[in-house]
C-alpha cells in the first residue's frame, strides 16, 4: 500500500444505498467490540442527505440490538441554529433515523441547543464547548472521538466549515457560531477543524455525481481553506466512502478494495 493510501482510503460501493449500508455495518463492527469491553465511546454525527442515509441504514439494521449503548455518547459536528421543531435540524433527522431505534440513555445524547432554547447564537456555541469540555480527554477540551462522520458538500465543505471563510482556519476555539452561511439556513453552530481531526477515525460519506469534483480535489491535496474536505484527517484512519457515481475519475491505485 502506498504512503498516500496509508493516510487516506477510498472505498467504493455500487450505489448510494449499498454505500450507506456498508458504512453502517462497519460502524457496528467498530463499536460492538468497544462496548463489549466496557470502553466509553464518543461518536460525532453529521447531518445532510448522506449522513442521514447512513443513520437510516443503522436504524434499520438488526445489529443495533447487539450493542450495549450505555457507554456510547453521541455528539454533532454541526447544527442548524433554528427552532427545535424545525425539520432542518440535524438532531431531528438523527433521532428519527437512528437514535429513537436504539436503547441509548438520554444523558448520552448531546444535541446542540436550538434557536428557541433561550440562549443566543454565541451563547449556544459556548454552551456546547463547555459540555464538550466536561467529557474532555486528557490534555484536550473535548472528548476523544472514536469515529467522526462527515458529509461533504459539492463545494467541499464539511460540518459548517465552508470554503474560504474564517471558520475553517480557527484553531483556538472548539465551537463557533456561524453567520451568513453560504448554504441555508444562514445561522449555524459548528465544531472546528482541530476537534474533528482529533478523532481516531474520520469517515467521509460522498454519494452522487455532484460530489465527484469535491472528492477529486480532496484526494489531490487541495488547500483545506478552499476545499475543507481536503483537511479532514483522523489520527489513525481517514476513509472516503463513495459510490460509483462519485468515484468517476478516481485513480484505481487510490481505491482500497479490502477495507
């Protein structure tokens, strides 16, 4: 295996549904053993069509009954700062697709505050940073995430870190309030790149032809300021899960057929 592939793997599935099911299967394989060993596991969830499709697949899988969820904690990489009953919230989609289908303690689910929760935009971001710090790994201000799921926009954005904006360059704070997002809704809250990249594994999910360009740029080593997905990297593993539509043009030597 080349040095490049040792850092980033590309796993190709025939279509979007098979892709989601494959990611869900690997997710269960990874956390089942940790849960059986009594290890606390922190998972970073994402929203969007791709992220939600993976959660739907996980929520429908019989494997969800084989995991002891008592030591598994769920967090969000970003959230749309809208009212709690707004269907645009990533939390809403995650609960409907997956979290409501597993026996996870309520205190193990850590949503970002909604816009009508009585806290302002900046305060809600600060509150989430403080909650992350409560579960912080040694020497950090946030938990040690076992897996960080990321969707990728056609423009290459991850979480609510958009190209050529100040948020992608932030290194001091763990959570930011995002205003005037180029993708609606305009107000969001996002974790920063250092938090995401502290994860043991970063799994990016990119189905569809509209993601092919972003995938190509990310694999080619584009600047993460212009293509945030290019700067996503897990401490142990970084995997781009794609379907054949998105994989058009990816060199065969970058595809890992065994993962």
